[in-house]
C-alpha cells in the first residue's frame, strides 16, 4: 500500500509527496534528511492523506495534484488550512 500526503509548512505553503509509510517519512522530513523544501520550512503539519494499492497509482495522483494551484488543492480536497502555530499535531525539530 502507498500513500499520498500533503503537508502544511511553516510559511503556509503546501508540500505534496508519496510514501509507503507516512509515519516513517514524516520522521525523515523532521530529521532534516527528507526534501530540502520541507527542511527549510519546518515546522510542518500533516493535513491530508490518500491510500492507494500501488506505487504507480499514488505517483499518478501526486502528479495530478501538483498541477493544481494552491486554491484548487484547498477547494478540491477540502483542506483545512488553519493556523500552523498552536496546533497540537505539529511536527517540530
């Protein structure tokens, strides 16, 4: 099983990625060994996930979502973009 995920970063930007194990991937991002984009925008919060049977399906969906504007992502996926500060689900390092 593979997962697509979206992170809300400190600068209020959205990061979309794919992982087999989301918890493990968040630990990698948090350790600074993940993407440079997320590393430079910590802290971050996981705000959206989708599960897929195959890596291929997850990658296709990632490509589709990455083509959307920020507003399209928020509206189409009904993302709850709140204040990153004072959020209990925040991942900090």
